[in-house]
């Protein structure tokens, strides 16, 4: 059962389209699991629509619609790089059980997993985001992530398996926000590895004996 949800303010930003891409992706990932927040988003959309209807109308030029349509047509002519077609078979084996929405963000082929410790691996997910690092994290069954604190906000959405820390147990769909200065040490459940989607606003800093790993956690938005 999901115990951690995005704050209402974040859902308002999400619905109004003012949230940046990486946090937006984390909220969408949560909505794949959470009917309660999905319903809240639908209500906010209805509310936004009602508010728009009450706005004072502005006069626009007669040809504005034609100009907008022209812009859209020109956009369609821009040649785009061919991306390899992704199939279920070409996905990284660890990604096959993830929600379809998350799978659609991933490239074909093996993900560039990088070992941070013997039980923690990370694969960056490139979405063209400049201000946040989006990544998948895997903690092996029973494995511990290094204790670390945060210099910026970190959002974690559990996608598969579960992990716990000093504050509780987190299961698929849980949406955990860590603020700068928070310190914690995630521990995966013993029976299954844990896969999370993480959004990092600024580098995390390892504490304790694993401080030496800090250079491997450099901030690398993509
Ligand atoms: Zn929720």
C-alpha cells in the first residue's frame, strides 16, 4: 500500500504545467500506481478549465490561428534523428517489469549501469533535462546504499521491490522527497532487489566511511 504521495502543491504545479521535466516524470511515475493522486489531478484539471472559462477574453488578430497552424506545420518538417525501435526484447532485462510509462523513457539495449558500491547500481536516464539528474537506482536484495545527505532536493519513486530507512518502509509507488540536509541510509528488502526512479536537484554527499565514493556521484544532468 502506498504511504507517501506528492504534496498537493506539487500536484498543482504538475497539472498547471509549471513543473520542470524531471520532477514531472517522477509525478507521472507515481500516478501509474496511485488512483488517489490520479483522481486529484483530474479534479485539478477540471478546476483549471473552470477558471479559464471565467477569464476575461482578449482580442487577437484575425490571422492568429493560421499563424499558429503554420508554425506547427513547419515544426513537422524538421528532420529528426532516427531512434532505434525499442521492443520488449531489446529492453534491458531489469527494465522489463517496470511500468510502461517508465519503459518508454528508456533507450533500446542494455542500460549503462554503473556500480557505486557492491550492492548499489545507477543508470542515468537521458530526457534532455538540464537542471536535474534523472536515474534508475538498483539496490540488490538485502543491500545497503551508502549513508548520504543531500545538498539539493531528491525525489525517489519506488518502481519495484521495496527499501527501508530510518523513517520507514517504502513500496512500489511510494513518492519520497528528501530535502537538503536530510541524511539516510536505504536498505533493500532481503527477498528482492529494489528499483527506484530518482530525480536529483544537486549532488548528494556521502557521509561516513564511504565519503571516498563522492566523485562517482557527480551531478550529470542529461
Ligand atoms: Zn499518490
